[in-house]
C-alpha cells in the first residue's frame, strides 16, 4: 500500500513539471526522495499521507532510524520542492504587467496566461526569469 502511495506521490510531483529551470524540478526532487528514501518511507512512515509536508515531518521525526542516504538527501529534495512552488507563485508578481496588458489575463489565474507569456513579444527580462525559474520554459 505504501509502495503504491510512494509511486503515486512521485507521479504527482512529476506531472506539473514541464522543463528543468534554475530550481530543481518536481520530478527531480521526487526522484531524489524515491531513490534515497523509499525503504525508509515504507518502514517508518506507513500510513502517512504522502504529501510533501507530512512526509517531511515523518522523516524528520524518524531521523534516528532512517538511512544515511535518506537523511542526507531528503532535506535537499523538500527544499527544492518548496523553492519551485515559491517560484511558480512569484510569476504572478513578476509578470503582472504582461499578464494584464499583453495576455489580457488575470493575475488570479496566472497559469492560464503562461502559454501567452512564453510566446509573446515584449515580455520583460524579470518576467522571463520568473517563468524560467518556475519551470514553465
């Protein structure tokens, strides 16, 4: 049951990842967790919902019994996930002008404007950087 949940967790993290940017992609982060912590998750986190915050909490709580590879790599992976999420949130702030003026969109629904922002001319360097960091390009 946990193994299936781990696979589902990894697939869920990979799905929103489009292309690697300066931040680690969701797919790379979940692969890092899966390759280093699968046995530890199965042994010590059975029954834990496999969302990133609860899984991180479980691994932190069981640091004394998890493998050295997992202990060394899971903080890096979860930090990368948080950075990618923050980068995606920052697109709305960095691209407000472009979303409204160029793409005729709304910053409340930034994800709907991403295809337009990627292909439009006149997008600022700051906005382009935010799009790249978020992994949309």
